[in-house]
């Protein structure tokens, strides 16, 4: 019996910029009312705590941090 490893190996985008573009596009789709740029660290650095209702703020910050983590891990 032969195992097909290609099913278990994650494919990475050909270029890191492809990954960043895809992650930012997905984040923009999840946060349609926000101005999400390519530099997600700026989104967090420029965000003013308390500028949104608490539950929206927590969701926004969690989504942006998740996107940053995905980029760092190369997902």
C-alpha cells in the first residue's frame, strides 16, 4: 500500500506576497466596514481602545491578531 503524502502536506503560496494578499482579502471580507491595509501591525498599532463597543472591539482585535499569526506561521 502506497501512501500519498501530497494529501498531508500543506501547500504554500509561491510568493509570500500571495499569502499576505490572500489573508488581507479574507480579513477585509470578514470586516467589511473596516479599512484593512496590507500592514496588519499598523491596524493594531493605530487602533484606539474603546472606539467600538466592547464585543465588536474584541472580535476586531481577535480577527486582526489571527491574521497576523497566520502570516507569521505561513498559513
